[in-house]
């Protein structure tokens, strides 16, 4: 019995096989015969009728047998085609897998060669740049000039001046460029005089070597240190060899509390600047005890928490250090404390303060002959503090005045202050919501010809 599938031959090429299959599909048509008869409702069929028409039923069965034989032959042919195509697919896939594997191996080799060529290019470029650099004037710069350039590469923010911080910045970065730069950087003590230290006991397992190497490179120069919030019990032993070289120190108040080995003020014999963060009212006695023991070398004291307001008695407990200070940042409770602070600091040239309350009783007049820069922040609720201070103060050497003031500007009082002080005021910075008119500014300039007025848009923070 011939079927459309009998002509199928799997021995040809893939394109021949595909063409033969397309021909078979074009000539093939599945015809479903009509199989319904008058007897299809069995078992509801009347058996007496079937007996009378027996021969007709026999003929139907014979026809069905012939139809079944034809379908079985077609199924056999289709299965042969499926098996043949499957064999071709498996054979071609095996061949293709082998070809892909060979191709992949070749590509791996090509990639390896490509990577080697790229590395070779990088080495050639580096060598070329190195030799080009030898012709650059930069490599012929005297060591002193290169050192000065390196100094300008240092980050302004001391937080980045740490051997543990990432990304690496100068001066550490300068030691990783070339041998000469490393020699110049390591041999320039000024690059290593500022350091940010933050390491708990866990980090201090490896940190001491890094910090000690940094400090050794300062070679006895004055040191500026900023000690972060996390504290290590090993810090005191790390800093002990360098205590006499620390001139500037910024710390959290925790370094003075009893739960940590304290940084004793008597150890800091060369200290000139001290800044303290995180203070509260109950810290004042222990801080006062330490500050009162600071050496006569002290010139700057900054209490960074401007929401902690000092009264006269706590301020007085800091003595005798006040007499030596030229730069102070601190918040006070009312204007009378402010005047008392000026009395305590006869050598003061710069003061940054925050005043919390108005003064109930009148202020006594006070003259400070050395104060050059004054910044005052007022609480929002104050209405007359700046006027009272301007009327009480005489500052003949004042060059810069900044006032953050949220109410109307006391123009007449300011004008009287300038006339009375006869100071060469150069900068008047007005913050908060206060403003002055051009006419008022002109009146100020008539009294202080070099004066410039600057507006500051934010409150002190």
C-alpha cells in the first residue's frame, strides 16, 4: 500500500530532507470519514431490527476494518518519518555540538591572546608615558617645589586625612605614584601633621601601625588631631610619644568622662587649640576641671554645641585659661555673660557666640581693645539684645561683625556703635530675617569707608 510517506528518504542532505517533508505535507490530507450509521445509538438500538439487517452491519464492520488498516499504515509511515527525522536531528546535533565545542575552544584561545595583547598594550602605554614623563618639567622640579605642590593636594576636611579611609587620598595617594613621589611625600613632614583617628578596639588590632607610621613621618612637627566618636582603650598608648607635639585637638566629650582612660590636660603641654563636641550641662564640671589645667600655650577654645548655654559661674571655672585665648566659640545664657566673657579674655581677637536670653538689668559699658572679629547668633524670641550690646560695647579694633538676627535691624544703634568705636569695620554680615536699606548702608560707609555688607541666608548651625 503506497502512502505519501513511502517516498521519504533520510539518506540525503538536510535540505533534501526538508524538501521531501514539505512535499509530503503538501500532498497529505487527513480525511475523517463519516462514521455515523443508523445503528450508532447502540445499546438503545432495537435488536430485532439488527437481526433483520445483519448483512448490512457486517458490511459496515468490514468497511471499518479497511479504514483502520489504512490509518494504521499511515501511522506507521508517519512514525517512520518521525524516527528518521529524529535520527537526522540527533546526528546533526551531535555534529553541531562537536563543532560548537571546537569553536568555543578556538574562541577561548583567541580571547586569551586578545587579553595578552591588551596587557601588552597597557605595559607599552605605561612605559611610553613613563619615558614621556622623564622629559616633563614636572620630573625636573626641585624637591622643595614638589613638596609645596603636594601640600596643596591635601584634603581640606581632616576626616579624609586617615590611613584607614577609602577612597585613598593624599598624602597616602602621593606615595603610590612612583618612587620619587613616594620619597618626596614621605620626606615632607608637613604632609603628615594632620590626622583623623577613629577606631574602636576591634579596628585597633591593625590600626596602631598605620597611625604610628603616619605620626612618625611628621618628624616632631606640631600636630593637629581629630579624634572620632569611636574610642579605643589603646589610643592613649598610641598617642603618648606624640603628646608634646599636639597643638590642635578636636574631641568628643566622652574622651574626658570616667568610663574612658582620660586625655589628661596636663599631658598636652604644647596644646594651642581645643574643640569639644557632644557636651551637655552635666559635663561642665569635669570639662571645667580639665580646661582649667590646660597650658598657657592655649589660644583657641571651641565648644561646638551651640545649644549648650554657659552662665557666669561655669565660665569662671575655666580660668586661668581664658587669659591666654585669642579665639573662642561658645554659647552664653544672656548678654551679661557675654560681657563677662570679654572681661575674662583680654587678648581675644575672634569670638563666635550664641546668646539665649534678653538681659533684664541694664548692661554696663565695656571696651575691648583687641577684638577684631565678632559673630553673634540670637535666639528667635529675643527682641532687644543686639541693641543693648551695641550700646554697651566699644570695640576700636573690630574689622568683621556678623549678626544673625530675626527681627528689625537696629540701625541707629549700629550707627552710634560705629561712631563711638571709630573702628575700621570691613565686613558687616547680616543673617536671619534682618535687612538694611541702601541709605542705611551708605550711612555706615560714611563712618567706615572700607565697609562691605553681606547677607547670610541661614541661621548658625
